[in-house]
């Protein structure tokens, strides 16, 4: 959580006082060490890939089929700016794709679109939610994906294209855009499934070992769920523009795919809403368990106090040491008082037990 706050402060500190779209600081906020290009070209019967393509390739690419350019790593600002110039990407869009945790959005362009979103993953060891920036840009001829160096999400689509699995090789650029976007949305189902498992384990912890650590975990997962909810709401807003984009292409099949994509977004939002309510329930359950434990402690102390009240009275009574107190001179006075105290304590314990107070 502290890392996210520090990253946010860096973003605002960097943007303060700069003109819109300014990226002339010479560095990015991403830890990626480099930026490389992977160019994938395909038609129904042809496929080729350049795994270490140069920028000069972009200037002379007249392939008649689909061209997908995977930009891996967002660490080299110079290369990113040159790619943007060659592809016709506006400097404001370049600024968006270089902004960590950028709010997901879709912008329609005269000959294509620009989309930016977040791919979430959970680190199983640290239980931190990692939001990786993903951006897609099309100028009508190419589709460019800007990905973090360590993000392997789109590898599955590349593998399908290489093997010719399904119908993706028979479709055009818009279908590739849909496939990438659909995979991104589907990744939310995976993270929601993992979150569900974590929340079930957390529910057991609340019952068995409530305390500050458990409460911190609850609020940690609450923040993750709120971040996912914000991201999915933004996807829902982008869907309205997606309607316009696919209707503009006058493609009935893509309209059906668009509806399927919307269904996935709505399902994810329903799951997130259910988990948000579950988190609220865990907070209430935690407070209830803590309250019950405190009540048990107070009940034990109250019972102990109630037992010692008459014993304290007897001890105080015979501790006054007045001259005319017959029991003080009696040979069996001390054991008699101890016996009386024991009978009183035992009687009170039996009474409390009968009342089921403990």
C-alpha cells in the first residue's frame, strides 16, 4: 500500500507544472530495463514473426494481412517516442500509456482507437495485488500493444495465432482487438477466483485468531477489491464507445462479440460487488468476535469479583480486631473462618454454574 502511495506522489510531482502530453523528462516511471519490438504478421494461410524487430521495419511494412506489433517493456522513452511518431500516436496518448495505474479508457480515432487498461495479478507470497499497465493502439493498419516487460498475458493470443488455433487467423484487425480485450477481461475472473480463496481463508482466521494482523489483511483485500471495482466500472464506460466503434465497422459478428464482452464485464462486476459485501461482513464478524471475547473476559473477571466480595467482607470484618470479638480468642476461629470462606466461594461457583454464566 505504501508503494502505491509513493508511486502516486511521483506521478503528480512529475506532472505538476508541465504542459499536457509532456514526456521530455528522459525516463519513465516503470522499472522495465529495456523496450523491444516483436512484429507478428498473419493471414488465414500465412504467418511470420520478427522477435527482435528494428524501428526501420515499421517504415516499410506493407504486409496485406494483420500486423500486430508487441512493444515489450516501457523503460526506454526514446524508443517509445519514435514508435509513437511512426505509428501516428498522439503525445497525450503516449503520456497515458506511460502513466502507472492509468484509469482504463477507450478513445475512438478517425482510423482506429486507443485503449489503456490494467492487468491485475496477485503475488501469492506477499499477497500484493500488482496492476500492470496495458495499452492498445490501432491506426487502421497496425495494432500495437504496449506491455510491461514481465507481463505475459498476451502470450496466449500469440500462441493461438502461431498454431492457427480457432478462427483468429481468418479474422481481421478488429477481431484481434476483441481477442486481446476479452483475454484482459477474462484475467479478472482468475484474480477474482484467487481473491475468493483468500477471503475464505481469511474468514477462518477471523474466527480462530482475530486481532490487528487479521484486521489489516481484511482492509488490504478491501482496497484490492475497490481498485478492481473502479477498473471494471471504467471498462463499462469504455464499452459504450466500443459499441460505436464496432457499429461504425458495420460488422454484425463483431457486434455479437461486443455483447459477449459486455456480459463478461457485468459478471466480473457482480463478483466484485459480492466480494465487497463479503469484506464488509468480515469486518462486522471480526468486531463481533473481538466483542464476544471481550465479553468472556469481562464475565470471568466479574465472576471472580463476585466470589471475592463476601470473602473480602469476612476478612475485613475480622480484621477490625475489636476487644470484644469472641471469635478472635476462639481456638478454632481461624480454621472456621477459612471453612466459611470456602463454603461461600464453592456455593457461589455452583450457583453461577447452575445459571450457566460460565
